[in-house]
């Protein structure tokens, strides 16, 4: 209770300082006179603003296998999926929302039969959830906006990250580098040219 007088004194000092120096404070700013040409408006990426209608439409266009994997936490067969040995330059996005997830330059052959990446695209949040199914302790990974089941994260990767994102092809859609600008992913092209 000895601190109570100190808090009261600090509050009184703050009030006095506000009365002395408070002129021109935030309350006095006239927003109508503010020059809005100096304000940069940032567009929200389309994958961040998925409406329930957009989501329903995207889900309706999925194959049965994509629905089983992305929505029902399924796992596709190894070595019998679309991207396990895919080597083209581009990015992999969520099959429902289109949110960018992984770059082809971060993909490696893990020998497991599933696409494997050592990290997600920088600045992209992949949701990690402890998964104790099948008598194993694993980390499930899900997309942030669509909440799609992507696969699992392991700490046995061969690169400097030491990570292996083992991902189901059925949860992904590949966007080739030549289509990225037209499809709204132009900001990610530079990631693919880092080795040039």
C-alpha cells in the first residue's frame, strides 16, 4: 500500500502537465483540414477478406479428395499426389482461400512422397496445433484464413531451418511464376528470383 501515494502523485503531475502543455493535443486536430494526399491506402489482399459466400463457392469447386484432406483433416497417399515431385517455379496457395503459403524455392525432396518445404513464405502465418492422433505427438499445420488442414511440421529438415513442412497436395493450388501478377500475387515474384 506504500505505492498508493506515488500513483496519486504521478496522476496529479500528469494532469498538471496536460493542462500546461496540452494545447494542440490530439483532441484539437482538425481532421477535415488534414491533407489526405499524404495517406497511403493499403489494399487488403483478397485472401484476407474471404466472405462466407466465397468460401462456400470455393468448397463447392473442390474435388472429393481435396474436401477430405482440407476440411476433414485427411492425408493423401504418398507418391500418388499432384505436387510431390513438382519442380516448376511459383508459389503454392491454399486451395480454398488462395492465401499464399509456400514458395517453390523452399521446396525439397524429402523422400516421403509428399511436398516438403523448409519454411513458409516470409510474413505468412501458418497455424500450428499439437496433434496427438494415431498414438503420435506431431504438429498439425493449418492455413490462417481458410483454416484448411495442410499437413504436419517436423524438425528433421535438411536445411538451416531444420524444419520439414510435410504438406498434402490436395490442400494446395500451384500458381506458376508467369501467372502470379495476373492472379494477384505480384508482390511474391521477388521471392522466386532471389537466386538470380
